[in-house]
C-alpha cells in the first residue's frame, strides 16, 4: 500500500501543533480499517503531564467516535525553524506512552510509518517498536 496520503496529512497536522514550550511540532494521520483518516497534532500544557501527543490525539478522536479497528499511522515531527514553521528533516518515532496506547487498539502487525519532508519513509510494525507488549490484542 502507498502511504503517501497519510504522510501528507501528518505533515499538514504539524502546522496545527500547540507547542509554546518545546517548539517541537508533531503530526499524525491514522488510517482505520474502513479507509477513513483520523488526524492529530501534539498539544502541550505548562504542566507537561497534561500534554497530549499527536498519535494519541488521532487515536482518541477515532475511539471517541466509536472506531477501534486501525491499519496504519503516519508520524512526522521536528523542531520549529526560525520562521516558526516545523523543520521536518528527521524521523520522529512515537514515545513509549503512545506505543502503549497503540497496543491497546492495534494489532501487532499494525503499520507505523515514520516520514520526513524529504520524502523518506521508514515502515515498522507495532511489534517491532513495542516487542513483547502487554495488551489485549
């Protein structure tokens, strides 16, 4: 499957990030089993613990609408440039909390696409990024 559309949506979502503390923008685009794309961006809070990552934002949006079967997620992220826009040159893997949330709702063969603005992509399964996980799936 070509994940270019997912990657493009994730790139678009980096512009929606609310990151006044870290200045690190992240966007995610989650594909459900019916072909619908759910998007998310990171949303920071001064207490950091209340910050929500882009991946979890997308998952929580879908789950709150009754969707619980997913196929893939594209994740893009990077620091803020001098002009305030995201610089998306490196890959941005999901944090540990996001990996655990993904394991709650996604199968071990769920696809995770890390991408950048240069057009490069890395493809992983959830099992590769969270081996020997504890989950219902």
